[in-house]
C-alpha cells in the first residue's frame, strides 16, 4: 500500500494552489456572449474530462478581467455543487479557458506529483465516495469548499511510479478515444447515406428513374416532394409496430431481486457511447414484468426516448423492455432497424416540435403513430439495408471493444493506484493486451 499526503500540506508548503471560481458579482449571466472564450461550469465537468455540451462563453477582453481564473494545462477543476465527485483535468486544448463560479481549481506548483496520475486517482470509486460523503453534510446536494479540498489525501509515491501508472491507464484512454473517433465517422457516414438516398433522392439508379409529383405528373429530379413510382409516404402506425414501457413497483423486492430481464431507462442511452446496448443498469424479474406495463420486444428494436429528452436513440442487442420514457419501434421486412434509426435521427427536431407538457416535454404514442414516414421501393430498401447493416455491424464491434477496454481499465485503476498491483510486472502484459485490442476491426459485413 502507498503512503498518503493531504493536499492541505502541499497548499501550506506552496507546492500547490487552489482557487475558488469568480463571485457572482464578478461573472454574471449578462457577461456571457454567443461565442468566445469558453467558461467551465459544473455542468461541463466530467470524470477527468470536459463535457462540451452547454458551454458558455465570454469575450477575450472579459476573460482577461478574470485573469486569476484563467486555466492552464494540467489544472484540475472540481465542481462545487452537486458534482463533488467529479473533476476535469485541463488539457492544452482548454488552456486559457475560464473557470466558472461553481468550480474550484487546483494547480500543482511542484514536479513531485503528476497531474494525470492524480486525475486517475480522483476517478477511483473510493475517492468519489469519499468526496460525496464529506461534501454532503447531510444536505440534499453535495457542496465542496476549500476546507474539503485541503483534506483530500492523495498517494505519496515516487514520480516515476506515478508516471508509469498514468502511462498504462492513458494507453487505454487513447485507444478508447481512437475508437470513439472511428465510431463518430461511421455514424456520420451512415447519416450521410440516409440523407443522400432519401432526402436528396440520389439513390443508386436515380439518374434513370422517373419522378412524379402529388398529382401524378412526371417532373424533373430534385422537384420538391417528388417521388419515384412505387414510393409513398405512409403513417408510422401503418409502417411498423411500436410499444411503450412501464416500471414495476420499486418497493417490491421480488420485482427486482435477481432480475435478468434488461429494463432500459433513458440514462442507459444518454450515458452510453455506443448506439448498441447490451445491458441495462437495472434488470427486472419475470414477476416484475408481469406486474407492470413493461413489455418484452425483440433484439435490434429501436428505442427512442419520448420524455424530457426527445429523440435519443439506442438499439438493444438482447430481448428487453423499457420504462415509460420510451417509444420502441419494432422493425419488420419493410422497415429495417437502420432505416428506422436514421429516420428518427433525421426527424428529431420535428418530434421535439410535436412534444408538449407542462412539467416536461413528451411526444405521445398517438402523435408518433400519426407522423409520416417515407416508404421506398422494396429493392431500394433492401439495398440500403445491406449497406447499412455492414456499417452498423462495425459500430457494434467498435462499441463492444470500447466496453471491454473500459472494463479492463476500471479494474486496473484501483489496484494500480493502491499499489496492490506491481507496475513493473504489469507493463509488458498490458502492452501485449493493448496491441491486440488495437488490431483493425474485421471488414464490413464480416461476422
């Protein structure tokens, strides 16, 4: 086991410095602009990373007014309220950004500690739970202050060992990030194919295809609302089956204990890096299924969130069910799962516009069933499905690889940080594993 040292000692010895974010009088909502220097607020802090969604900005001139709050590479930023277990390690890409009012910044002023190593330590479940317990004070929302920061104990080990541990874990993160980039490119490719074929109407053979308007008159390709012969818009209710979900009573243990049926909630989708979902965070029992409105649907159905967050989509790879925050689309021979998936993505704004509700927005199944969906000819749909299944298979493989890499990294993390696993004996073994994991994915369509 490694020795530990409190951050308070480093702060007292001037080996580290902490800085609370600007007061509300220094940084107001009126100071934000449409674009400029990003401000990191608590909502942007992840687990070692930055969540770019919802970033706010100030002008470069105003960021200089907040000079003491400008961030440098290797700074560590903690969330003060509601996110005490989270932190962000600032990379060179975020250097010069500004810390928000609800953050505390830690800056190391000594070379004795590797910021990347500390970031991995802050990701351990032990540390996260410690922060939650100390930051709660019995309150509903956890809160962080300078006193708590000073009480944090970090491993006090030689810098070379810190660097080796960080290097091993970083290798996993880099490979995961590479796979994420490949996934992003494949998703963009799939989206572009859908739009090319069914929005711009440039599908294979379109040059020799006749197009007709609503009156049945032949018109040039590209005419608004013109369709080839045999194509038509139909209602979703006539295209494929849909179903909702339900939640077994949470106070009845028998509905949940030893449950083996995947029961997806919206956070399973919004919190996943992959469009393919193998396992839900919670499972229910057969009795729980029978005693609720949840219903089983087949694998490779398309699950769409229908409440609060509208149009987040995931594909189950086992039989599953959902809670009531979903509309699940069940593919058939006329409408394949890739087509339904891309159609939902392409019409997300439309579905948001059809949503209503006082407490949170929701698109009802009745409204969803009455939406129009394009039904192409059978040969074109067959060809599209063949092309897309190859891409989606690749997405599935990459997502599964990332899941395995994340699991391995998360198993190594506490053992390396605690010193239970020797770094020297592990390096060669991990290099071999990572080399195998980095091998190219099999070709499109290969099983």
